[in-house]
């Protein structure tokens, strides 16, 4: 079986590096490919880039490598509709205890820390050195950026984006499709589709388009 990395941009190259680090520890895949529906039929870092339809001719599992939560959800649904499995990639140095649940399709980069009794939904991307506190519940298709720290008993909804170095106090809830900006310090609940910025973090406007990178 090959690993198909869905997304050949910067995040895709990060996932490629992680996959190669995993392969050094234990052989898991028979090869690696990128999927890019916009610009296929090329190479990235010596790895072939194909369209989704071309990838379907091969025996693959898929990992989503885009940083836009709503697009992560769309690509995961597309993958599932073709009865393809989502691959879970965990850096060899990351410890996942028996009391922690990690859903399918999650990517846990080097330095990620999950405390006890944490639940991650499906297709969650945690970048290097992100930390999630005890008893936290993280929804599906969430992106938790580098150096994010959450306290215990935090509840994070689906398709949430948390920017670099943000800090979330214990026992807060973040609604679906919310965005927490980089460096934000969150002391209160964030409503669905809220865009929260600053220290202390305040909701500045709504994420009506359900897009991160056009909103910030």
C-alpha cells in the first residue's frame, strides 16, 4: 500500500517529512505519492504528483495535508466516498497513552503532547510542539498550530483553526468553525464561527465564509 498525501504545498511537504521519519523507524508503505487536483503530473521533492482520479488506480491510504479546516473536511468526505481509508501519522517521538483516543486521519508532528484522557476526532492536524491538556475533547478536521497550549477539560468543536502560540484556559468551549488567531489568550468560550483575536481574546467578527486564510 502507498501513502497518498492529499496536498502538495508547504503542509504537504511537512507531511512528507513526517512520513519519511516514520519510515525510518518501521517500514509502513510501499511508496509515497502526492495528490493535487489543480497541478498534477509533476514531482515535488522527488515524489510524483497525481490527480485524485489517477491515485484511484493505485492501492492507497490517504492523509489530508491542507491547513484549511473546511477543505480538510471536504477532502476527507471525498476520500470516504471512494471507500479509501484515512491514514494516521504520529511522529515516533510522540507518546499516545492507552487512555487517549486519536481518531482516523490525525497527524501528530514532532513534539506534540497529549495529556491523559484526551479525545481527538478524525482528521485533526497538530503541528510541532502543540499541547493539549487532560480530558480535552477535540472535534473533527481541527488544525492546532505550532506551540498552541490548551488547559484541561477544553472542548473544541469541528473545523476549528487555532493559530500559532495561542493559549486556551481550562474548561472553555470553542464552537464549530471558529478561528483563534495567533498569540491569542483565550479566557472565555468562543461561539460558533467566531474569530477571536488578542490578549485577552475577543470575538472581532464572524467567520461567515467558513474560511481561515481569507478571514485573518
